[in-house]
C-alpha cells in the first residue's frame, strides 16, 4: 500500500488544479486592475495636492501684501469699520489652516509611495514577491582532526593540520511570495532559499544551491504544503551563525536533510487546558523522499535504490500561558524501507521534539529519536550494513538540546549539544559508534539588521574499537540581513 502514496499524490494534482474556476481567476485579474487604478489615482492626488499647496502659498502672499495700508490714507471711522467687519467675518467663518494640512497630506502620501517602491519586486504574474536573505562572512580556525573540511561535523580518524580561513559561501538568498486565493478561499504563499555552498571550496568556485522551497495553500484550520525542507519529524534546530551551509549538529542528533516532500496539516483549537490563555493541536502527516547512503559493500552499490518514499507524521500539542511563556511538545514517527541487494532494510523511527519557554528570556528546545536506519533523513550516514549476504539495519538513538538566554533585545546566548549513537554490533571496522558535539555562542545585533556572532564548538567522535578523536572549531561571523 505505502509505495502507491506518491502515485496518489501525483494523480490528485490535476484534480486540485481543475478545481480552480475561471471566474475566480477573472476576479483576481479584476482586483489587480483595481489596484493599478488606485496607484494611478494616488499619483494624481499627490500632484493635485502639490498644486493646491503652491496655490495656497500664492494666495497667502497676495493677501499679506493687500492688507498693508499706506500711512496717512483713509479716516479713523473707516479704519474702525474695517476692523469691525474683519472681526465679524472672523467670528462667522471657521479658521483656515492654509499650509500645514496640505503639506502633511503630501508628506504622508509620498512616504506611502516610497515604502511601496522599497518593498516592491516586480513579478510576471503581478503578485507580491519579497527579496530576503543574509550576507554572511565567517572567519574560522579548525583543529587537526578536521576531515579536510572548513566546518566538520565529525572528527577524522587520522590527524591532519590546523586549518584557518574565511568565506562568504554560507550567505543565503531567499524569496517570499504570496499568490491569489484559490480552492475555497485558501491563501497561496511560499518561499525559496538558496546559498552559495555549491561548487568547490575555492573562493572563485562557489555556485548557487537550493536549500529549501515551499509552496502551500493555507485555510483557516488546515494547510497543504509541497516543497523541499527538513524531515517532517525534525522541524527545529539550534541557533548558530557558524553552521549554516548544513544544519547545526548535523550527524550529532539533528536529522536535517532538505528533501522533496508533501504534507497535510490540520490545526485544532483546544481552548485553555492548564490555565493558559490558549491551547491547540497541530497534526502533520505526509510523504518525505529519503536520501539513501552508499552500500557498505561496493559490489552491491548498483543494487541500491538511492531515494525512497517515507511516511512521516508529527503531532504537536501547544499551550500559550502569559505573554512570553509557552510550551510545545510533538511526538512523531518515520517509516520507510531501503532497497539494496534485492532485499529491504527497514527504517523505523520514533521521535519527540519540544520548546519550553517558562519566561520571556529563557528557552529550552530540542529533539530525541530512536529506532533503526536513520541515515536517509540526515543522521549519520550508516543506515544499514551488509555482512556477507545479510543486510542489517543499524540500531540508532540520538538527539539534541539547546538552552537560549535572551539577555537584551540585542544580545542572546546559546548553549547546545547533541549526540547520535549507532550500535557497534551493526557496524564495520572504521565506522562511527558515537558522535557527540557541544557548542556555545553569543549573537549581538549591532543594528536592526546587522549580526555579530562568536562560537566555540568541539566534536568528539568514537569509532568502532573505542578510538576517540576530537576536533575544536572557532568561528567569528558577521551577517547583514536584507
């Protein structure tokens, strides 16, 4: 039954597209025409107000000149009559503000037009698109067991040399977009994020690489989402400016692989259960495409199915207490099968993730998972082992936790650690039995969109045979958000 899920999802796409009636699209086009007309009217109004402002200045200047009476002309009675008439007119006519109201209106309208010009990105379909992202500069220093990587996720079995350097490859470019309302009032929106970590490690060899992308339709209590993202059972991750090209704690308790997926989400309000202001349940279930690791025996590499559909579900309970106090707990499951050497190696995982915020300045987040064959979703790439003609799924357990202290609006401190353990009995010599990493960082906001970060981390990798290797990593980061 399960392998047919992608086929069913594929067959549903034409039906969903067919459900969009031509009259709905006509309404969208008519709304866009109205918006364009309103923009033209806004421009014409600004021009008219400018002309009115100039005219009011001219009239005010002429009145001031006409009221100046030369000395020695007229009589005292005439002057008295004129003063009386002026007082009568002033009492019967409301006071006029000749310049301030018009000037203020012009200023407000011009600011509105400037804001539109700053946030607007032209799109062929005339729907809002926002450019976002981060220019990120990293300077780093690595220990000798760095696996010849700038930001290693495991320590190498053999020692090399210390490595220091800098790069901008972890810079991120993104687009946020919003579409029309379709399918019974659902709001279409989504995102697309890329970075420069593709290509080679050379500063002249970087290429754009797709990170995540989503397209979703949101209704009041449910959503349909397709795209490329982290596993459904692993939506959270630690805060770091040092590890951005891959998720922090990769291979150390944080399954992270950005892979194609489709999911359905249902949201249910539960009122107030434990004295909080609101509570609810968010249930997600969907299909995730795994990325299977290379077969441990080279002769079976050609028999490996490199991608497999997985069924995943996550069920989050949340409750909001006073402002800045919240709890979220979400159990989940993953099930799939790796096809290699003509047999199936099962992948079965149970997970739970959480967010606990007792006070506004303190947050505890994390995740735990256990089961077998977790490599396909971004854990250690040791999902199965071939012993002779037997294929064995590797028993595994892992997780991570982070404690964040929001000291001020500008300064935050994060301490996090994670570990993944694979059963040595299911591994070959030279493979990793345990990978543990811990780190601490401080992130300071120099300005509204400028971040300065400093991080120190250590990864401790234990290989089969109880050989332990360590690698330290030091990172200084400067990021500009746009």
